[in-house]
C-alpha cells in the first residue's frame, strides 16, 4: 500500500465516496463493516479473504452488500446493539 492510500481513503470516506462492504451474519447476529476502499474491484478482491476468515468462525449464514457511503465507528455491531472494538 502506497503512503498516500490511507489519507486518500480517509478523504473518500469523509466525502461519502468510499466503498464499504456491509457483512451480516446470523447465528450469531452481527453486522460487520469492511472498508473503506477507493475502488469497488479492490474491495471485492479483499472481501473474499475476509469472508473466508469469517466463515471459519461458523456463523449460520453470511450475507453481504457493497455500498458507496461514509462510515464511522463502530465497525462491528451485535444484534443487541453493542459495538466491539
């Protein structure tokens, strides 16, 4: 990753132009936000690894959608509304 990528991702996120994946699991019921990314194709490539890792934790189901938006903490939210780190 180049030294300018992180600041550019921060700017894109602040403007609502960054790409995010909203990943929702059932059993346990958790929403994960994965991003920000400058390009949708890069997000799709990186998301594969994230989904494989998440699958190894044994959730009942995993669904995801790709969104172009602005997102702030928390990036992990359980069904009871509690945020993780």
